[in-house]
C-alpha cells in the first residue's frame, strides 16, 4: 500500500505533531515513548496508549540495534488516531530492521522463538508501511480508534516531506487494531477489560425466550472459563432449578478451557429438548467468540509484558541487580512466588533471589528452598538443571522449575509457584519459558560484562605504576580517572623512572583509541621507554627509536608523549629538560607568580618516519610545580562547551604553593565537576613539585 497525505497542520506549532532526532542509544526507546505519550495526551487518544507504546518500543529498539545511526522520530495525532514514523540514516533493506522472520502464526511460543519485529506491527496497527528515502529508510504505523470509519482516518502514512525527501516506495499491510484498552492487562492494577461484557445480557435474553416458549419454571446457564473461579452462573430465569425436579440439561459445545451447560426446569416434550439444543448451539457460538476474544487480548497483554520485560532485563549489566529483577517481573503476574538459583562450575545450586506475593510467607519459602532430600524442592531444581527441561514441584510450595540456559550454558533454574486459584495454562507456561530464556541471556550478558570489566581494570592497572617513587626534595602525585565505560581499556598512561645519571624521568602519554589494541600499544611504548632509558640513551634518541618502533609495530596507532628529566640544580632549584612529542604543553605553576604553559610542540610518534622534539630547559624554585595532563582533561565536555586549556590554567593558578597531591586532587575534582556526564575519555594528571625548603 502507498503512503497517503498527512494532517493539514503538519508544520504548525501543534502539540499533536512532534518531531525529534535521537541518538543510537539504549535510552532512545524510553525517550520515544515519552514523545508518544505527550502527543496522545494532547490529542486525547489515551485509549491507544498501550498499543502505541508497544509498537514504538519495537521500532526504535530494532532501529537502534540494527541501523546504529541517529533516528528521526515523528509522531502525528489527530481526532481519530495516531501515526508514528521511525526513520534512520542507514543504507540497506528494511528487512534488516526486523528482529525475526515474519510469519502468519500468532502462537506465542513461535513468536518468542522467531522474534517479534514487524509481526507485532502487522498485528496491532491499523495500517503500516516502509519508506525509502535518499537519506535512509523508515517504518511507520497508524493506530485508529476503535470504530473509526475508513473515511475518517487521517494520514494513512507519513508525510513525504517528513524526512526531507520523497518516498521511493512503500509496502505494508492492513489489519484491524485491537479494541480500546486491550492492553490494559499489562498493568497489575488495571481495570477489568471485560467489565462491559454483553454476553450475560445476551445469554439471559436467550434463556428467557426459550423458557417462555416451552413454559419452563426456571433455567440456568452455567459457565466455567477455566480461570480458577469454577463454574459460575452466566444467566438465570425464574426460580432456580432444583435437583429433585426433572431437569433438562444440555451441554454447551465450547472448546477448552471453557465448559458449561444449560439447565431448564421444564417438562420433557417433543419440542422442549430440540429448542434447548438449538439455544445451546447458538449460545455456544457466542461463547466461542468470547473465548477467542479473551485469548487474543491475553496474548496481546503477554506480548506487551514480554517486550517490557525484555527491555528491562537488557538494560541491566549488573549480575546481582539482574537476579533481583527477575522475580519481581514474575510475581504476582505469573505465580505466587518465584526463586532464582544459579549454578557454579560443579553444578551446585545457590539461591540468588526470591520473592513472594505475601511477604509474611518469605521466611517459610526460604526454609522450603533450603531443605534437602529426595522429594525436596532442591532435588527437583537440580533435576531441572541437569536434564535441561521443565520439572513440576510438589507441595507445599507447588509450582514448576524451568532451567536457565544461555548460549548452551546451564546457568541455574527459575522456580515459579502456581497461582492462588488455578494452575498455569499453556499460554502462561510458554510466557514463563520465554521469560526464563530472556533472564538467562540477561544473566549471561551481565556476567560477560562483569568479566570484561574485571579484565579491563586488571589490564589498566598493569599499565600504570602501582605507586610513585618517594624522592627527597621532589614531590610526585598522580590522578587517573578511566572513561565512563568501565569495561574498556584506555590509552592514557604515566610513569616515573630512575635515570642512570641519578635524575628521574617523568613520562605522560596518550595512545590513540581504546580497547585491547590500544592497551597493547601502550604496553609497548612503556616497555621500550624503560629499556632505552635504562641503557642510558639520550631522550632525543630514545624518542626517535620509539617512533621507529611504533611505525613498524604500532598497527596504525600513534602516541603523544611528554618526557621530563628532572634532577638537582643550583642551590635548592630543580633542573628540568622537557621534550614534547605532539603532547599538550604542561602548566608551570610558580609559587608566587601564577600559572603559564611551557614547552615547545613536537611531532606525535608513529605517524611519520622523521620526528622533531625540541628540548626546553626549565628550573623549578622551591614550591614550584609542573603539571602534566592528557586531553581527557581539556576535552571534558559539558554540552557543546569544552573544559579547555585556559580553564585548566585558571584552575591551577590558585593552587600555587600547595603540595603535589593536593594540586593533582583539586584539578581532578575541578575537571570531573565541570560536567554531570561520565568521562568520555581517560583523565590523567601528574604533578612534579620542588619540595626543597
């Protein structure tokens, strides 16, 4: 189908028309949902809230995961519906945006296996389509209010000018949207979506007409929907049929879990039973429609629940937090209690988290979960983990256990107690198995991230000296703040080395890039410098040899470096020989004369065959300091504003006369406090001070 024209007031200052550009970030789906909520509120389309949020989450999550570009989100509301368009700037087919393969089945287990993707859009949206533009591609969907006529619908697709170009082609499908409030079952405190059910009135009218035709004194229609409430009276006429009387009973021809019958207190006759059978058949058709409608609404609610649960679990990269979150998602929606056990390398289970709908029962639950024996919950959990399939749990905490398996690894078990009034139906079992798969994957991802973080921290520590040397008359202090991604290794480093002639060498450097490759080059630079200076090579020659090494073995990475050889001078002074290889100039902080940048720029190492690194000779009087830093300090960002070199100099000036460790700590605090964001680059500060008196 093709996209039609959008609303007339498309570019006006209308609260019902909103556009925003969002980054390819895990927070983008939440921001897009907030935008949709605001438009729905402005257009008074609250009855479309759940479906709109679900489809917006799916499209934005898919775009973030697969397109990996900025996204243009456009939301247009009108009197009868809502249109949402998610556009990216990536080349390629729109099929890349789908989580799974589209199919025609709505079975929840197949949906959970193959992914939702455009299947959810096709199921819930009134219309949807794809848009190809010169700058990229997009997917849009349209939600109309229940009962809105086709002629009333505005904007079947996105406006042609919405993304800055003309659509090249569109494709999509039409599907009747769900009834108003169909997704309200997602919320535990949501009102009953069947409160206005017309079925009891219809059954009562039908029973009344039958009873009057055959002259019955009374009649009942009993129905059990399989929801744990047992057989309930759906319709009643006259007096209640008594067991002692001769009753006419006709079973209702409905599918499981529905069962029921029609009872009539009427004398048997040649036409009473045939009329009762006809009435039961007609009522059964309506009951079957009711069963299918309720099943569809339940499955819509489960799909929404799975989408939200998957997003919550995917956002957590902390193992313990993930463990605690899983039972909170399950109880009380899917059971009275839930427990997560993790398995160690020997297969032994450990209780990681548990919760119960009734908090007063938690101590008893923990006691039962700790019990051992052949018929204990522990033994059933071990069996579920060992065989890798669902295992029922007996009393007193009746339920069943599902193994937690991710990427072929058995991580533990998810145990769930039965509902208060009924056992789990097949749909709920399928949902629980899907939750277990998502939970296992979230736990494994959190463990992998924790291992990466541990490896990164260990590797980062190996690239920095554990302590700085204590030298009489010279003060050394350093501060290091890694990038906000604590699972990534940075390329900033510093070191203080003894020279053969009795002086000390201060080294501050920054290798381009991050990650294992940058760490390998950082280690190479540190080792080469240590070997060269220990052999007594002059600093200019050491820089030349280090440059040659990086050109040959640096893998295309380069390094900026600041070297300062410091030793005793005349009287109480310190003599410093400063060499800069593409590194920022250090700040010279005089005890009573402010702060200024010193040094002459040189060539970064690893870029060219020949380099220049002019030497600058300095003297430090008692109380003077020389402050080295990396670009993580000066490029610290607050919105579009940078911390900058001038702000660094101004921040250092009031610190004249303070010890090296105070100067380093104050500058670190000032740089970090400049912005509320986590650092995008490593921050390294090293202070050299003349401590002679």
